[in-house]
C-alpha cells in the first residue's frame, strides 16, 4: 500500500514538473467582454513569465454556475480561482460588503482611496479564510432602472422592485428605504421583467446592457444606489502549490492587470450609459430634497448592518477617511 501511495506521489510530482499548474478560473462575464479580454491577456503573460508552467483554464458565462456554486466548487477543489462580485466576496469575508453599502461613495476617486486603504487588511483576512486576492476588479456604480420615473422615495414605494436573492446588503438597503423588494437570482430577472413580476432593477450600466434588462425598462434614476465591488481570488490551497517565484509573478501581474481591468471597465460603463440613453432610456433627476431622504435612509441601512457584516469601528473608520478625503479635495482647497 505504501509503495502504491509513493508511486502516486511521484507521478503527481513528475506531471507537475513537466506540465505545470493549471488554474481553473470561473466568471459570470461573457465571451467578448473586456473582463474576459483582460483575463486572457493575464493568462498569456503568466504563461510567458513562467515558461508555460502556470496557466489559467477559463470558464466564462456562468458555465460553472452562479457565485455561490463557484465558491462551493473552489472549496471542494473542483475549481481554483474566480472573479467575484461583492455578493460572492461577502460569502467569504462579510466585512468586505462595507464597500457596497448604499450611497457611501460619490465618485471613483473616493472608491480608489478607500479600497487602497483597506487592501492589505482585507488581503490578510481573505488569506485567513483560505483565499489569496489577486486584485480588485470592480463592477461599477449601480443605477436604478424602472418602467416609470423614480425621483422620490414615494415613487420607489409604488413599484415592484427586484432584489438580488440572498444579498444582506440589498435586504438592509430596501428595508431602510421602506421598499418590499422581490428576491430573485440573476438568471430570473429578465423573465420576471418581461412578465411584470418586477418593474425595476439596480445594476451598473454595462450589465444592464449585456443582460438585456434595458429592453424592459424606460428610465434611469441619476442618483446611483451603490458601488458594486469585485475581485479576483485564488484558493490558498492552489496558490501554495506554486513555487515562491511563480507566486510572486501571479501576485504582481494579477494586481497590475486588475488595475487595468478596473479602468477599462469604468470606460465601458460610461459608454454603456450613453448607449442605454441612445436606445430610449430617459435619465431622470432626483431633486435635492428627495436626495436627502435617500441619504438618510442609506445611513440607517449602514448602521443596521453593524454587528452583522462589519464592526462599528470599521464603519467609523471608513466614514471618517471619506470625510477627510472630501475635505482635502473640496474645490475650496
């Protein structure tokens, strides 16, 4: 029995030496997307720098299921790496969802400031949970799209709102807004819009376009509800199979290419927003007095998640850092 086991270990060592490590990577991003383009370029760069000993096998377009399915498969060892939105990241590290609480950020400069402050801290916490972060890969600011104009909280109360099934941040947000949202998986949204089960959705512009949701709505609220985070992770178990040299290459190049992906994705979202409007969707303005109602409800939602997803200390630290950043970058300075 010992001889058989020893022979098996030898075969595994020889195959790894000859053919290297294949990292099985899953994403919901479709073929032809910027996300896939950058990931394939990262794969080619990793292959080049490791002489083909480390490479990705990419499964796009939800081939491996939704984010919870993918996470389960990574934990079973059937997959090794994935691109997650905040929903998947929060299943691993709940406090990461602080980046997605409603109306926290006003622009991408604020997003970049806070994510850079939290990167090393979150990296260590992801590692404690069995994952290595290769870089942030945000999805963008989520707008609210509806079949009728929404400019006040009262307007929002009158419609059948969608909520991502199993998302505690969305649940807390809509509860604070006084909205009874209908929980559905991503795959059920388009059909539900077509059958009027729901009348409004929230998502960044590019997914709204690529998922065809825009064909069933008519308006865009000009006050984004939240920032949608994202990151590429690899299981620590797989990462530890790589040599220290290859680990270093993967970490450095992962972060480099993810930064590029973030910038290109933001451009894609801006272009998608223009395309949506050219296709007939009307941007509706939320008046100042109505904005304050939304901001007050958002603050209530953030507080309601203390002790559930993140600590009061972390929330205070993020909000204080944002206030200081805004003060330093105000037009009067």
